[in-house]
C-alpha cells in the first residue's frame, strides 16, 4: 500500500510537470496570459492524484472488463478537478477555467496519441 502511494505521488509529480507546462501553453493560447508555472504545476499535480485515486477506486468497485468506462469516468473527474483547481489556485473564472482545461486536455491527448503512434511505428 505504501509503495502504491509513493508511486502515485511520483507519477503525479511527473504528470504535474508535463501537464503544468501544457496548461501554461493553453493559458497563453486561450487568454494570452499564461499562469505561473508553480500554480499550473500544483493544479495539475492535484488533478493527477485525483485521477490515479479515482482509477484505483473505480477499478476495485467495477472490476475487470470495464476499463474504458473507468478511464472515461476518471478523465471526466480529472477535468472537473482541473477546472476547480484552475479557479482556486490560478484565479481563473469558471469560463476561463473551462476553456483552458479543455485546450490543455486536447493538447495532452494530442501528445499522448502522437507519442503512441511514434512508439508504435518504431516497434
């Protein structure tokens, strides 16, 4: 259990670094004013913790065979946490947080899919 928590914190920190940078880019694209990196990192770190914890809990309660449903629910929860954290930590309004969160997630999905295509073609 302790090893799982340490692993979750390490993965959340790495995710916070990457998605925090993406959030800064999204803030620049949407609002022409990126948030501070520290604020973006904190918001994305907390969202990654919620995502990991929700996937764990959903996996225990829903069991095998529901992986796509679990992923969808945890991503929706993560988006809600992004919006809440952007409002509370960065100081965005609800509309700004919704827009920056949507753009940040779209960029992140693009990066993940692009990396998957590159790695898949390399193998």
